[in-house]
C-alpha cells in the first residue's frame, strides 16, 4: 500500500509542472506597456501601447474623472475647453487624435465621459 502511494506521489510530481499565471511574451508586453495584470484586465491600460501612450491616456481619464464627470454641462464644457478640446458636434469633443463623448442626464449633469478610439 505504501509502495503504491509512493509511486503515485512520484508520478504526479513528475507530471505536474509549476503553474505560471502569465507567459514570457505577455510578461514582456506588460513591461513594455507599463501595465500590470489588474490594470490590463480593468481596461485602464492597454498592453499594445507604450508606457508613454498609456500614461497620456491615464492623464486624460483622471482629468475626465476629476473635472468633467458629475459636473454641470457648463462647467464640464469649460473644463474641456481649458484642456484644449474643441466641441465638433453635440456631446463630442476632439483634441488631436483624442475624442471624448459625453452623456448628459435630464438635470444637465455629465453622467459619462468616454474616450473613443
């Protein structure tokens, strides 16, 4: 009985290898992009972009969170203009290659400011 148990333990240790959460190429993407698994999963960081591109995107998202979302329309529009955005069509703001789309509720408060790619 002990012999069978010992053989089973040895065989199972040979068959099972170390568990790796990510592979080497994904690890390199994370390093290059400045992302970690959490930020990649929640969508706040893109592993296909560089650290600089992700930093720029994070700055814009922080600005939108702090100065646009939850604000009255006039204050949000003023903040977007101050950040260099131009209102090209209703609820759409553009600055270079960056595009922000707003959603507004019945009380004229910005409920959503989404970066469109």
